[in-house]
C-alpha cells in the first residue's frame, strides 16, 4: 500500500518534469545551424560537416563498385553514368582539398578519365570492361602518389575483368 502510494507520487513527478522540459525544447530555435550566432559560424559548421577528401572518395568507391556491377549486367550506359559522376565527385573533392588536384589531374582527370569514357561508350562490351581495368590502375596509382597506398588493399580493388 505504502509502496503504491510512493510510486504514484514519483510517477506524477516524473511525468510533470518530462512535460516541462519538452515545452522548453519546443521554445528553442530549431537545430544546430539556426542556433549558431552568426552566418560565419554557420558556414564554419557546414564546412566542417562536409568534411575533406575522404567523404567524396567514399562516394567514388561506391560508384566504382556500381560500375563494375553494371558491366557484369551488360549495362555500359549505367557504367558511363557512374563514371561521369565519379569525375564530378573528384572535382568537388579538389574544390575542398586543392592540394589533391595536381595528382588527380595528371593521373586521372586529364588522362585515364577520357580514355575510359571512350571505352565505355565504344559499344563494345569487351572494350568497356578493359576500360574498367584502366580505371582501377589509375585509382590505385593516385593512392600511391598521394601516400595512401594502403587504400589499395581493400576488396573493391580486387574487382577487375579478364
Ligand atoms: C587525388 C588522387 C586520387 C584519385 C584519382 C583517387 N583517389 Fe581514392 N583516395 C585518395 C586519397 C588522398 C584518399 C584518402 C582520403 C583521406 O585520407 O582523407 C582516398 C581514399 C579512397 C577510399 C577510402 C574512402 C573512405 O574513407 O572509405 C576509397 C574507397 C577510394 N579512395 C577509392 C577510389 C577509387 C575507386 C578511385 C578511382 C575511381 C579513386 N579512389 C581515385 C586519392 C585519390
């Protein structure tokens, strides 16, 4: 009896407290960006959130894998689509990290990229698949040049065509 009474009082207190703090939450301005004091601070937060070269590379890795799958499925148009998005993603990565630009251009964007594009668009599936192998070599060469050669030892770089 005594316990039930105490439990009753406690639950009233808990409910009251929770409702009170929820009302306070709702009065607050919404969210991490709008709460920042100035626009400069907001841009700083956005810039930090959008990260550096790692985050676009993550997307590039996903699209590269999808390229491989597309070619297995006899869909060079889809592989071409991903190849074009990979270019955009790397260019956007350079916008964030300009020091990566020199090797990216020399090893990839201005050399391997157009070459692989023409293989993908050749209308010859065997040639498109060889294009994928060229892409792989260029990706791996840039990792070595950028001192992140350990990136090459992961399953996505086991993919290739005979
Ligand atoms: C500028 C040369 C350069 C090119 C070209 C390049 N990469 Fe990278 N890649 C990097 C660097 C540098 C990192 C490490 C990023 C970091 O440490 O912030 C990286 C990291 C990665 C990662 C790990 C990302 C993560 O955080 O999980 C993957 C996957 C990857 N690259 C795939 C590729 C593929 C696939 C290609 C080719 C289509 C490619 N990269 C082309 C420089 C390059």
